């Protein structure tokens, strides 16, 4: 039977869903009010596919043009250079630049019955981007929010990368604008994301948006691993003097990080060599005999990121163990309560039997049944005691 939707229905996405006056009398009022109507099955599917991926990182920014794509690309190259399996997912739907920065422009993803196969610039580095789905690199993508969200969902649900990297210790996710951030945080809600690295430039205009981005992450319960200040200066390769191209007027990213109580991961100066590597789709760090200050900064940042990922993994393991112990304690308490109830019942039955014997009543059949029940309950008590002993040994 078709149900007529009220003309003033606020919709399931609204905070007033099931609570507005227009919802009165609607058969779906309780469903909307409970929030069940908003649940997306894709969240659970994506969570299961990402279960075996050890580390998941989002590279975000509150503003365009600060270098998040360059940073994500070189961070992926840097981690892959340490023999780590890395997947880079470019979710900047309207401005995909990873195909160019990874040196795989013009390649295409292949779709099969199992999903989409990514493009591999290196044996242990897989990349997926909407740029691989375009007929021409200059083709414009003019999509509204719902269509972009649908593509992100499809990326996360159908990637063969998640299957081929079933034991991958690290996975990178490069972000786009606020629409993409909101979609990713929603779809990865059950995937235990390690956190977000937020990229900014020193100017207050950029820092204003980064403060909002940090608050956004906190609002959606996404941990912030730290802030990276990009384009912080320029070191002349001839004289070694550093010039501040964008002088910070309010202390820069480090002061902002201290103010917002988040980690400051470091600063990356401008470097023509980095620009050349991004243009040619090459790694910035490997194979260089002498390291410039910019390269050293990037290397230190990658090492710091690896340390933070390992610390996050250790904390998650400790938390999991603690939760398992709490569950075992709850089970033991329940079993203790059941044992106490059984003991009380047995004592009552013994008293009844004693009274019957004193009264010299001929109730052999009833007594036989009672004896059988007592034996069964005694066996249950013994089994429960054995289970409790096993749980105690496991906890020890």
C-alpha cells in the first residue's frame, strides 16, 4: 500500500525528522525519529572490506591550493619506498590530480565482476582516481553533492585494491573539499580510521579554514594526527638563505596547532625540485645522494607519521584487550548470579525432601524426579565452575 508523504515532511536527513509537527500521524514517524531511516548499508560493507587494512589516513585541508595532493602523493611514494604496501585513493572528485602526480596519466582502471582494479605506478603502490575514468584529462566534472557522494561510496565499496592489499599495513586516502570530507567520514565511520593529516599554508587566511577543519574532524569523531605547514619558505640552493614567501602574520601553523591542541608535524619549504617531481610523476626523495633542507623535512615527517601510526596501532590493541577483559568480567558476574540462584534452589529442594521424609509420605516417584533435577543442576554448576576457571586462567 502506498503511503502519502506529508507536504511539509522535513525529510530523513533533517534534524527535525520524526519530531516536526508535520510528522504527526505519519506511519513512519517513529522510524524517522529513531534515526534508523538514515542508516546506510554501505557503511557496514565498507567497514568489512577495510577490516584487514592496518592503517587508514586521510589527508585533508580546509582550503584549496595548499598542496594536499602534492603532500599525499609524496607521502605515498615515501611510504612505498620503505617496502610498505600503500593504496592512494584520490577523492578530489572535481579536481583529480593524482594521475599526473603519480606518473600514470592516461591509464585506465579496469572493471570486472569483483570490482575496479587500480593503477600501479609501483609494485607496492596502487592508485585510484576519477581521473582514470575520464575520456580526456581536460574533461570538466560538473557534479552536485549527491553524485559526488555516490562516486565516493562506489570507490570504497568496489575497489579490488582492498582485496589485493588484504594484508596491507598502510592505506592512504587523499581528500577533496568539504563535501568529500563529510562523505568519507560517514562511510568510514565503522572502519577505525587512524586519523587525518591536515595541510595548510602559513597565511592567516588559510589557518582560518584549517581551524574549521579541525573542529569538523572533532565533530565527526575523526582523530587529527597533526598539521603540516606547506610552502613555509624558500631555501636558495646557491647561498642557503631561507626567504619567507608567505610570512605568517599570526604565528603560522605551529602557533595555531598549539592553540587548537593538535600536533604540529613540521614545515615544508617551497622547492622547484618538488614541483618538477610532481609534474613528472616521480618520487621526491629516493635515489638522491645529497639531501636539501626540503628533502630532510619530508623524510623526518614520513618517519614521524610511521611512529604515530605504530603508536595508534598499539593503543588500539590495548583498548581491544581491555574491552575483551571487561566482557569476560561481565560474563563471570552473570555466571556467579546463576550459580547463586541454582544453589538457593537446591537448598530449597533439599529442605522440601527432608520435610517429606519426616512426614513419611510415599512419594517415591516425585522424589526420583526431584533427585534427577538436582543432579542435572549439579552438573550445570560444575560446568559453570569449570568455565569460570578457564576464564580466570585466560585473564591471568
